C-alpha cells in the first residue's frame, strides 16, 4: 500500500540520517577513488543500499537490484556497475561475518557529531548514563497514544483497539497513555479522526499533569505548535480560558486542526512571544506553559535530521532565547501563579542552569518541589548529576523521550 511504501521510505531516510557517519565510512572504504561532487547522488544511493543491507531483513539481491535501478532513474548508467560491485562486496562481507555492523559502529558515539557526544559526556559523566543516552537515541522511538477522555469511555477505546488487533501497554506513570507494540499509521487507529486519541510521547504527556490548571483558569501556552500539549491541557482542564501563542501562523493552522479534530477550543495568536506588547491584553495569566525552543537532543531518535541541522553554536543562541522568553513572560503571570518551563533537551545550559540563573534574577520566583515525581516517574539519571531544580528525563529504549521540566511559582502579592 502507499502508506507502507511511505513508511519504508521514512525508515530509509531516518536510518541514513542516524547512521550517516558510519555509513559514510563504510562506503568510502569500498570505493577505489572518491566520487566527484556532481555525483553526490550516487554516494547517497550507495548509503541507502548499505543501510538496508546492514540494518534490514530484506533479501540482499532485491536491495542491490532496487538500488541499482535508482542510478538508472538518475540517468547514470555508468554507476550501475559501481553500485552492484560495492553492495555485493558488502553483502559477502556481511555473510562472512554477521558482526560487520557492530565492528563498523563499535560504539554508539561514532554515529554522533563529535560536539553532541562531547556535550552529553560532559553533562552525564557516568559512562553508563552517557552511553545509554547515546545508544537509546539511535533506536527508533515507540509510538505512544494519548487517549482522549472527552471522546468516549476508556473501555470502548480499548475494545476498538482490540478489534483492530492493535496491542500495547498502558503507562504505569501517566494516565491514559498507551505505548503501542508496533508503530502504525494514524489511518489505522480506530476513530482517530473522530477524536479518540492523539499521538504524543509519554514524557511530553507529563506537561499537562505537572501544570495541572484549576477550573476556569486563564492559561497561556507560549510556544504552542504543533499543539499536543495545548490539546492535552484542554482535555484535562475544566472550562479553561486558553491562549495558544506561536510565532508561526502556518504552524498554528496545525494546532487548529488538532483542536477541531478533538472538539476543543482555544484562542490562537500568531506573534513573537518576546514581543509582549504585540499580543498581550494586560490581563495576567494564572498558568503559563513555556515549552521553549531548544536543541532537541532528547528527541533525536524521532527527528534524526537534528544530527545535521543543529550545531554547537546553537546551544548558546538557544539558551539566550530561552532566557529572554522567561524574562518576557514572567510579568504576564499573576502573583501566586505557576509557570512550567520545559524543553526536549538534555543539556544543563538549556535546563538546570537556565532555571538557576532565572531564580537568581527574580526574587519573587521559586521552584515547586517535584521530588514526588522523581519517585513516581521514569528516571534513570545519575544521582550526582540530577538537577537541583526540576526533572531531567533521558531517552529510554521502548519508553519516554528526553525532557526537562521545572515548575516556577510566583510569590503572591503582600497584603
């Protein structure tokens, strides 16, 4: 089917992004001389073939034939023999020694740009923790659903899944959170378009529970797109007055589509959150969710293009933006209100250090103790590097993504 084809295409693209460096090394070692820059497409085709040979169970002859056909489609007949010879050589080596991939990629960090490996190892000096982060970031993430309690009963939802032969396990930590045994297309999720559930990682689902707004509260989701946390807040809350803010009008259309599908309502505003005067009506919020832009190193396994789209210089740039967002949004929060700061980063510069600096500059701010969540939720960090403020989650094989949360309380006005 077309969905299966597109799914496999995504597997190939993501796979080559994840293992670009090891694949590049393997291909270069097989070529007698480097390809010219104008034949970069042939090099990519070779990596696509090598990834399939080393990481999938498809028949080797089918992979070689299909990969060679790509060269013909590019009208580069001369490359067919090169591709055939290179990939068949790789197949023979694999058949001779099934551990070839393990040798070529002996340590997880060999797949990462050096700056990411260095930053992770510095932030998590215990080798077992750093290695777990790197290893788990190379494993495709599971598909996790968030059941919508406003749609129908939970028993009805589970019955529809069972009839569709969809299996999984419910989270021990997050209500209404189901991790599927195997990823599927949303078209195959019963009643998905009728609002039965949403796709959202387990760690991301923690946000709405941590903020936990009271009924009728005035809430700001400051960097709302694509709207997963916006919708979750509305699913759990009672008659919230929620404003979803994002700098991209295009991305906000996706938020609106999610709201419509789930039968929810929010006020959407396209504006730069740091330009407060352009969007704020001067009425303070009871709760603010700031899911800040970040390096996204905790979700590389879902977005392996992060390997190559983010650079070390971005850490300082994003940390400055996060600082600006916190400082700009703090005055829009009522005294006695709560701001939940979150990132999908693993770096203290964007997380623990960011909050520590904010507390130093804002005497009316204090962190809410989240120690009960440290006991209740899925943490596998080194106690020596556990943040003093907030929660740091690292990516788990078959489980949650890497996330950071800090809950800030604004002191009430003196009477």
